[in-house]
C-alpha cells in the first residue's frame, strides 16, 4: 500500500493549501502534489548520482508546464500534442530557479531536474505563487542535498489590506503586487509591480510575505521529518588540494585586489587578471605531472573564488 502523507497550510482568510506526497510519481527522487482550491500542481525532482566529468557548476534545470488538460482542453491544430513553453511558463520557471539555485551546496555538481506541472486549473487561483512551494516540497521529501526549504508567495494590497496569494478576480484592484521568495531566515528574491507606493509600504509587504513563508517552511520541515528524508545522500563531486588552494590565495589575492582598485577600463582589467592567471598556471602547475589536468581544474576553481572574494572585499572596504 502507498504511504500517503498530507500536510495543510491555513491562510488567514480561511483558504487552505494542501501538500501531499507518496501517491504520484513515486519513481522520482521526490514528488509532491500541491492543491489550493481546484488548482493542483505536481512537482517532481530527480538528480543523477554522479556528476558529468569535469563539471564544476550546478547543472540545474527547472521547468514549469501548464497542461492543456488542466483546463479541460486538448491541443488543437495539426499536432495534437503540447507545444513548446510559452513566455508565462518560462518566466515562472525562472522565478522558481532563482530561489532554488543558490541553496544547493557549492560542491554538488550532479545534473538535477525540477519539473512542476499544472494538472488542474481553477480560474480564480493563480498557480505561479504555488510553484516555488511545490518545487521546494519535492526537494524536501527527496534525498537530494539542498539547504532549504524555501517558499514563494504573492502578496497584494487590495483596498488597503495585504493579502497572501489573492484570488485573480481581486488582483485588478491591487496597488501592490509582488512575488517574494525566501527561506525561513532570509529573503531570496522580490519581483513585481507597485503603483507609486512608499518604501515603508513595500517593506511592510515583503515582511508580511516572509511571515507567511516561514509557516510554509515549517510545514515542509514537518513533512521531511515524517517522510524520513532529514538526512540527505552522501556525495563526493570535487577533488581538492588544500596546499594548492592556499598557494593560489597567497599569490593572487593582493594582486587581484590591486588590479580591481586601480580603476582600469573593463577590457584592461580583464586582460590584467587573465595575464596573472596565466603566470600562476605556469608557475604552480607542472605539465609533466600526471595529475596536470585535474590540478588545472582545481586551480581555475580556486582562482575564481579568490577573484570573487577580492572584489567583494574591495566593495565592502572601500565602497568602490
């Protein structure tokens, strides 16, 4: 028998969001169905066990898809099948991606696919505000390493009152309409529009959204505990050489800092950094070493980290 686990999030106005796992898409690493009114989304997540050779980044793909069947229709025309994603679907995919991507561990490089399908549509419930919650919940019930959970909510001010995930019919009267993505502790993303409101009003809307997101994160943590996925999979996707890392930092940090502080034109600055990188490669890496290629991959990763740190510190220390 399926072990179906269900959690309910209560909104202030009496509406409910239901998260269910254990029934659909059970071969995925993680899958949940999120329901609000008659709107239902199925989110699934799958990750490879090992990274592609030489990968030094997070190969994450996020896809949001609105099925024709969700509105009781089927594709017309010569091809009776789903078409390529529309602009709205691409924008919602990016909205979810933007909140998820920074929270994967820096050394996790396995291909990861997050897919959110709209499988049932309610004309008064806007699904984009539920997509981030669905994606994060799917990650929560999987064994994929992720420093979440997160959630996203739409907050609108309608006739002077802030509302979480307002019905579509009320949105035309809103003078604030923003999407906020956050963890329990930090705001990750804000996007939307306002009709010339004050900064204090905008910050109040963001704070109000974050309070709702905290509750949704708590429910995901409860779900994770019940499913038993608090401990994530072990992985080893990077080779490291602490001695080389220390050498790269000692020999490049001050020089990169000075290049950045010199106020050179962009191309000259890039050329100076590239020249420094080439000199260090020749100095630190011996081509007759059998581990030359592996060391080179590590060198570029360490140099990038030093460059990022030097530029960040320059901004913070000198306000440049």
